[in-house]
C-alpha cells in the first residue's frame, strides 16, 4: 500500500491510497524514520474495513483536530502551522 497526502494553504486536505486492502484508519504520526510515534491528527476512520485504490479522504483540518500528543513530538506539533513546517 502506498499513498499521497496534500495539505493546502487553506487547510483543505486530500488523501489518496493505492492498493489499500482492509483500510480502517489513516492518520499522521510524528517520530524519527522507522519509528511509530504518537498520532498527531486523524484523517480517516471507519468501523468496517474497505479496499481502496484512489481517494480515501478529503476535508478541511482545524487546530482542534491536532491531538494533544502532538506536543510530545521531537518537534512539537500543537497546531496546523506547526504541522505544515
């Protein structure tokens, strides 16, 4: 499975997933490469899994979507401006 994520200046986002089998959730983590760090923001969640090959989620993010755990990232992420840097 691979994917692309884009976040525009107006905080709208698009998430595309390719060759995704049994997808239930998608979110952004922060950590060093190869480390599964804390979740910073949830992008998609569904109780039942789905196969996807293309658009999975789109919408607009707000500062309130940033999880408090983002403050514990190696570079703290407490809001969308910090996520974008």
